C-alpha cells in the first residue's frame, strides 16, 4: 500500500519537476525562432538592431528563454554553435542556465557561467561603485 501511495505521489509531482541536463543548439532572435528559422547569417548587425529578445534554439519550433542570462551575453553568440547546461522549467519553455559553452575549433569552451558572473559582479562591487 505504501509503495502504491508513493508511486501516485511521484506521478502527480513528476510533471511539475524541473529537469537538469545539457542541450545543443544556437542563439537566435525570438522572431526567427517563432517562425522556425535561423537568423540570417552575415546579417547579424542589422538584425541585432531590430531584435529585442534572444532565445536558445534547438530546432524547428523548439526554443527556450534563458531568463538568467543577459541579452548582452546572448547577442555575442548569435548563430554560434552553443551548448546550454542547466535546469529546464517543466511548465514554460525556459532554462535556468548554469553554463553556456561555445564550440570553437571543434572544442567546447565556457563563454558564460553563474560562477563567472558572480565573480565579475564581486569584482565590480569592490570598485566602490
């Protein structure tokens, strides 16, 4: 009986749970992603000038908001091969990012992480601003 009750509780809670993992894709403008397209390569500057929101695009009709990463970080990597490590929100198309990696010369390199952001914030705060 206890096993059945525990199984029921797990099944009820499972859809609300967040899932940690890593995913590969690219950073795209929300407008492009909503239309299932990749932003125009070679036209990044004019596109950046008109796009306000950027997302992690993993394929046709599959994209995620990265709410804890600054738009300034995301726009630097528009159209780059990207790996996002974090926790996917079970209710919304969003990922709480722990780390963003960019593929350069065939290897994944850390471009942003919560730890790097924390260190940068602490450094700036010591400047007395």
